[in-house]
């Protein structure tokens, strides 16, 4: 049985990461401060300066990630003066120039997002999770995140046509096709790159908390027990906590002392007790979190 080691470091990840050797981590999973968001908490980074601020930190992340590892970056755009700012797109281009491969993009659909309206737009109900790698061959354990095939299979696969038993090209000429008979006898299938997860409603101590299912999904997909996970913007330590629960070693780095303390308290409290306490708060506040 693996006893996972978990450490929380206080400081700027640009400085803290320098004490780690090259090729240390199997997965980097993080959500850095968004541009100008929660300025009262993090101080805020103007969208025009975001790429310049992030790139030196990304260089350290590139150094400490194993060649077979993966970097997952949770980030979203910001509207400035009535239009979407391009800092996320600019950051993607800058990371590619730095040597990262932009391998995939996942979408986190926030199932319980509050509705809202502005003069020229509606409220976002999704966020990006960008996947970067150092090389084209990296560790990925797709079977670990398979999902139930769904009730559609009972009727759809019961009566297969001749077309269903061979690769049927797309009728719109896209070049894609499918063989429906490949799903016969399967109870699980691979998921899509859209994750339908509710936001965290019960945590009052941090302004931007991951739902536990989000880091869990990526930790299962890109690591195995005993691997090492890094969150360089650890916040209240959810990623490290989930990594420990799944038998992975982890390191969290957090700039704010009060958040470091929250993370250490979380890691010192048994999971069952914390989940029970969160459920009690959630029950009281349930109507404040849309389904």
C-alpha cells in the first residue's frame, strides 16, 4: 500500500519551484488567478500583462514536468470594454513558443452556474482546461475515466441494420464515420472532452474552489498510484487533497499565508469529517446554489 506524501509550500511558485530538480512531476494541474479577478484576494493581474506574468512561471513548470507528464491549465477569458480579451489565446501562443505542445482542450460545463445577464452577453457557464505536453508521447490512462454506455444502447443496439455493422461514412462528407456494432456488449465507453460538473457551493473560506471531481478526473486520466502531482497555485489545497486520497504524492504551492493554512488544515482533517461538515453547510444553503 502506497502512503502518499503531501507538502504545502508558501510563496510564489516562480521562486519555490527552483528548489525542485528537473523532471520531478507526472502531472501539473492548476487554476492560477484569472486576469483582474478577485483583486481583493490576489491583487489582480491586468489582462494586458497576464502573459508576461505567467510565462516565466510556465518555464519552471516545463522544467519540473517529466517528459511523459501533462500540464492541465484551468483558465477563462475576461470581458474588457465590451469585448472578450485575447489574453488566453495569446498565452496559448506564448506557451507554444516556449516549447509546450497544446495537445487538447477540455471544457468544464458548470451545471449549477447562476444565471445572469449583461447589456451585451449572458453569463458564462463553462471554463477552459487546456492540456499541454512536452512531447507527443505521454502517459494517459483512458480506461480509468470510462463512463457507463447509457440507456440508449438497449434499444439502439438491439436491432442493427446492415449499415450499422460496417464503417458508415458521414452523410455530410466530413470524412468521419462510425461502426455502430462496435458498441455491442459494452457496458462502458470513453467520455467526451466536456466535463459536466457542479461548482463548489459549500466552501466559504476560499473564493475559487475546485469541485473535487474535477482534479480527480484528470489525476485518474494522467497518473497512477505513486505518481507525483503538482498544483503551483494551490489555493485551499483541493488538488493535493484529492491526489492523496487517490494514492498520489503531491506538492502544493500557494502565495497567501491564510490559504496555506486552510490547505494544511484540510490535509490534517480526515476526509469523511470534512465532507460531512460541507454537506451540513450545503443543506442550509441549498437554495443559494442552482441545480
